């Protein structure tokens, strides 16, 4: 079934440097080097003032590094400028899955491709003037750096496919490794939305993989020993009481710089030692779990349906 109302764009605009304006850049294109700055709402390219500027197929020297396909737009704002990459949707998806997963089994990459495309569909121009930034806030995008033929194959074999629930694109959430337990948004964010396809429970492939194998250790100086609440039946912490403060999972990770909230801990006289496993918030698709499942022979539909219960893949219109 084709979703008639939902149209995928042919090309995507990506704001580099996290979508923030920068003050200078050195770029190479077509054998030439360009030094770009901005002043009073105008660009200065190799000493010449311009209203706007664009280049094709560039190689960034600084502060960004690496090769980018498509058109690079430099849009002035005061004494700085935005760097916006316009490229075909499929090129963007290939780069996102390469940046997010690197070398991985094809079925896991296909699952990631469907999610990357669903993200564009759900958010449209999330940043106003562009669809996405190049960081974790949206989806990691590092140009052509890590793109290989397997990534293009994953994009092609999932052409126009997006993940939907009751006819609407799902909320795209994924993380590097659940450490054995995935969870619903309410266990991560204080006002985490209830969405029926997310669930809380064991990701048995990751549990077997990570079980009691603590992969990271963090020490935090702290005067009082915190108390934690764990999701019943799991090691995942969703709340922490530190003195008078109540922290939710997302804030616990930020406050103590923890890769995940699957951890054991103990207090010393001067602080807390956290020993944990997993990386990321634990909601939606677990990239580590997707890879383990693909290696076991699951296909991308089975992988997506495992992490997004009741969701279905559909072809978006164009
Ligand atoms: Zn963003
Ligand atoms: Zn997992």
C-alpha cells in the first residue's frame, strides 16, 4: 500500500557542524582552495565579498574534514555562516547508515536505512531551513567517508520504505547498545511520550552478549551515596536519588557522563564507581542487537518488528 499523502523529498538539506553557524572554513573543490569567512551578513570568499556561495563535491580541510557529495551551500548570518549540504535522499541515507553503523551485516543496515528514511519523513525540515543536522541530535552524517557498496545496496533494497504505525511514520529512536534491556521513553525522559510500539524488556541477544560483562567504568566524586530505582526485572536504572535531587535516566547519564543506565555501582568515601554496559538511551532499535540478530539470520523486517511492536513497513509516495 502506498501512503498517498506522505511524500519523500528527492533531496535533503543537512546542516553541518550540528547545524550551527561557523566563523570560517577552508574548502577544496575542483582543484581550487577556498577560504570562507563572513562579515555583516556577507560572505568573504578568498577576500571577495559575496551574498551567497555554493560549491559542488567538496573536500573540507577545516574545521570540518572529509569529502561531501552534492552541493555545499554557504549561507551568511551576521559574522558567521551556515554550511548546508544539499544531496539526493538516497546518498544521504547511505551516508547516515555508514556513519551510524559502519561495517555491519546487510539486514541490519537495511533496518537502519528504513529508520533513517522514516526520520526524514516524520520530521520534514526539523531545523527550519534544513531537514537535519549532522549530529546525534538528528542522525549522524559524515559525508562519503565511510560509505561502501554494501551501504548503497541496503538503501536500494529498501527503496522508499518507511516504518509506520497505523499509517503514520513512527518516532525514530535508536541507540548503540541496550546492554540487554530495551525500555519505553517514560524510563528515559521525565516527560517521555507513551508510544504503543515501544516496550520494556529483555533483548536476549544483547543480554547473552553483554551479560555480566561490564564494558565501561566511570568514577564520579560525590559526597552522598545515591539510591537508585531499577525497572522491575532488569538492571536498567530509571531514577536516582542524590541528596534532595531526583534524577531521571537521561539526567543521570548527563550528570555523571555515563554511556548508559545499565550499571552496578558502589560508593567509596569520596565518590561513586559505576560499572556498566550498553551505550545510549535504550529506546527503539538497538544497533548492537540488530547486528546480532542479522548474524543469526533475521531479516530487516523481523528486526524492525522486534524493536517496534505492531509497526509495519510501507512504501512512501514520491
Ligand atoms: Zn538536529
Ligand atoms: Zn540490544
